[in-house]
């Protein structure tokens, strides 16, 4: 009896052990399966992140090729608008699909699937004052050595211009004072006894003879015929015109300074020329902008570019950046006027200090108006004659620039071209070759630094880019080019055990 009872206890104890072992086996098996599913999910998340980065890079490869090839800036091709989601989904599916050469690839062990992909573009070339466009220019030109050379040239020119700031202000003030003195003296002299008629007749004859020596006569003639015709020496000028539709800049024009035919007939008309530029607003910090100026000089044509860029819609692109007009001729005319007015200011500063020019001008002024007995009037006419001489020199300067020569910002006697031999004409053609100074394009860059509306400069660059690329891609619009995009992805992974579905959501921003 005791033995049977003992056997029953052993059997009962063995039963408990077996049950415990079974339960332990089930728990351990479940834990292993759980761990394996955890590994699968973890691997799936890692794989999905890699696929997300790959999909983003794949979409970034859809940049506009002509824009990148011609201008080295990268923005999404507008033709891809609405197609990015489908391309991303295709990339995901191909990444998650197994291949015969890789039996253990993702698609077999990791059952990943794409539920939804949403792509939202951001950052057009025009947004935030062309921020993304500026960024790309800076990144591209960062290692370009030409910017250092240009920076040094513009920096030296800026210092010279700032040094003349006070002199220009003083000159404007002096001309204003002379004008007031003339007006006052003329009013006072009106009540005086009139001169002897015989003497007055002789003085008039002398004055008429002196008028033939007056350089203002020739300057008025050139202005009447057109300064553009004079400085280009009759060269053929492009008649290309831009269509204003959908331009990023909105066709904003610069106000052109009309050069009047009676420019030096009064001090007030001459004084206006000194109001064209505010030297104190000259750009002193070019470090942020020199990338752009070097970029402009490298990738945009001008009237006298040494290595002309082919297949551009407008022939005079740098001139368009200055003037913003829709025709090459108008932009060239605007640029020539600005160059003449710039050169006039500096040439006048030199002429007003030169003893020889002052002596000739005073002698002619005395002959012309000395009979009036109004001393301020003689002084005023002297300055008007010097103004005409300076304007003639400015015309020769611009002609020199257009013919490919350099012109120094501040003149010396050896740099002076205008020959005044008593006939009043432009006897010199401005052939003095200066080894120092600025070229035509460097003067254009210098004029661009005067701009107070920097954003408009970038918009006009985009105008030119758009019309050039439209020749290859009709309908291309800069406003549809995007710097990057945000991609939201909803994926899911199927677990090995339990047939569970685990969601994986990603959101990432991609840009150039």
C-alpha cells in the first residue's frame, strides 16, 4: 500500500514538472517570437529611414537641367509638379521588393509596404527676397577666385568715390551760391545806367566771335544728335525686345535721366547732374554682395563682353540689370547715360582744379559776358564752360570704355582726352590708353553697387534666366521652381507572428 501511494506521488510530481516545463516552453517561445518581431520592426524602421533618404535624394535629382547647366543653380523642375508623390512611391516599392539575386532582401524577411506619400514643395526662387537664389549663388561662387579680384577692384573704387564725397557736396553748394549771386547782381544791375550803345555793339561783336570757341556749342550738337550714337561711333545696336508677360520683376523700370540739350545754359541745369548719386550711400560692405557681382559678370552678357555667352534672348543682359527696360537699345541708352553722368562728376572735379582749363574757361567767359559787368555771371559762365568741357571728356571716357579701354576713376593730366584748342570742338577721339582704371563691365558692376533695391537686382537676374530657358522649355516659369520639399510618408510592416501590422510614419525636409 505504501508503495502504491509512493508511486502515485512520484507520478503526480512528474506531472507538475511536465506541465511547468510546457508552460515555460510556451512562455519562452512567445518571448522569442516577441523578440523576433521586435527585431523585425526595428530593422524595418531602419530600412524605412534609409529608403526615405534615398527617395528624397531621388526626387532632388529632378532639378531643372537647363537652369543647372547654364547658371549652376539647382531648383526642382516645374515639369515635375504633381509627379513627385508617384515617383517617391515607385522608389519605395522598388526598395522594398525582393530580387532573385538577394533572397534574404527586405521584401522577403521585412514585409514593408507603402501606405501613402505626401510631398509639399517650398522655397521658390522669389520667396523671402530671393533668399534661396542668393544662397545658391553664394555656395557656387564660394571657391571662385574671380570674386577676389573683383572685390579688390570695387573696394578700391569705392574708397576713391567716398574720398570725393565731400568735394562733390562742396561743389554742389558752390554752384548754388554762384547761382544766387548771379540772380542778385542781375536784379541790382537792372536799375543802373545803361552802357554806351557804340560800346555795347562792339562788345556784342566780340561775344559773337567768342561763341565759336565755346565748347558748349559742340556739346549741345552731340546731345541733340544722341549721345548713344556718339559713344558707339555708329555701331549696329541690337533691337531685341523682351515680352513682359510673367516676368519675376514685374517689368519695374529705372527712371532714366534725360540729358537736356540746354544742359550748360544755366547753373541750375548743370547742378542737377550732381544730384544723380549720393556718394554716402555707396556700398561699403561688399562682402555679402561680391558673390553676386562676380556671378553676374561670369554668367550674363554685356555690350562689350570679351567672351560672349551664346544663345541668350537679350544681347545686353548686364545693361538690363541696370535699366530694367524691355529692349536692348533702351537698356544700352540708359547705361550710357549713367556712365556719362558718373564720369562727368569726376571729370568736373578735375577740371575745376586744373589751372590751364580754368584760365581758358575764365578768359572765354570774360569775352562772352564780361560786358555786363556782373562778376558773378562771369564766374557762373566759367563753371558752365568747365561743365561742358567735363561733359565732353565724359563722352570720350564712355567711348573709350565701349571700345575696350580702361578709364581711371580719378583723372590726372596724362589721362585727360578732351582737346580744347579754341574751336570748341571735340578734336580728340579719346585714344589715350590708360593701363590703370576700370573696364566697361567693371563700371557696370560699380553702378550696380549703387542700387538701394537689392531684391530687384535678383528678380531681374531671374527675368533673364527665365527668358533664356524658355527658348529650350516653352512655358517655363521661375515662380514654379522650388528649392526643396517636405515629404510625409506612411509605411507599414507586417510582423512575422500574429500577422500584426505595425505603422511607421516619417516626415523629413529635403533641399539643395
